[in-house]
C-alpha cells in the first residue's frame, strides 16, 4: 500500500498525517507544495469527490494576501487558481489508489488500512 500526501512541512495536520502513515509502516510519497504544485488533473480527483470549495483553505495566509475572499470564481477558475497558488489548498490532501481525503481524516485512513488487510 502506497499513499501520496500533498502539503507543506509547516502544516501541523500534514505532519500528523505523515506520522500516522509512518507509524503504520506505510510507504508515503510526500509532495511539498512549496516546491511543486499539484497538477490540475490531480486536484480534479479531489474536487470530484468533495467539491472545489472543500479544497480551499479560507484561513490561509496566502488566501488573505491574494484577496480571494471577495472574488466570485466558477469551479474551473478556482481549479486554475489552486494550481497556480498551491498554498491556498487545504492540507493535507491524501490519495491512496482511487480513494482521497481532504484535511485530517484518520478514520478514513484506518478504514483504508483495514480494507487492505483483507
């Protein structure tokens, strides 16, 4: 079982996610959003399940700096903005095969591990 985690090392929830998988000896591919943005196709997987607004961290510093609180974008424009400005994403974004989560979702991750054992 391999998982992919998108986020930054400064984010406490990302560190918790990485620790969760490390403690269970799960291979983790970490994508640091400070170094490399997630692709549009990758973000679409998360948006299809949770909706585009679930991917936006309205409390992030970058969200405020860009003044995104007053804009009215459609979903495609938001997706383009999240690709261009990955620090506006809510983290961690975690993917395991076709399953995805947004934010800290330990219960979901535990169910993934249980399903993998069967």
